[in-house]
């Protein structure tokens, strides 16, 4: 089973039959993002999937096969998180 991850100008296919923490670390290395940056994935509607809170869960339980997800960074601000999409979106994308 596969998902597509968007970051920068890249769309990367990934096998989702592995643990969420492994996916996030793999994406961190591929995108060249520093280890102090909080990462997660968001769907096309902006719903953050909270993989970082479930690093030992298999992505198959958190994500849907064949969907596209966007790599996002998170910054904590007064007990809530502010997310930034790390993909270069086109004008047609929300």
C-alpha cells in the first residue's frame, strides 16, 4: 500500500506499511530538515494526522492508501500548534 507525500517541489511515493515515526524520520532526511523541527503530515483539507503523537503505530492505521499528504512543520504557541505546509502549492491547490 502506498501514499504520496508532498514537500518542496517533490511528490514522493512511500510504502505506508511501516511505523509513523519511521516515515517522519525518513521524510526529515529526504527533505533535509533539522532534527529540532517538529514534523507531521496533513491531508488536502488541512487535517493534521498527528503521526508524531503515534510514532509506534503503523501508518496503515492513520492514513488512507493512495492519498496525497503534505509535510508540515509545527510550532507550539500558547499550548496550541501552528502548522506550516512545507510544499510549494500551486494556485489551484487550497
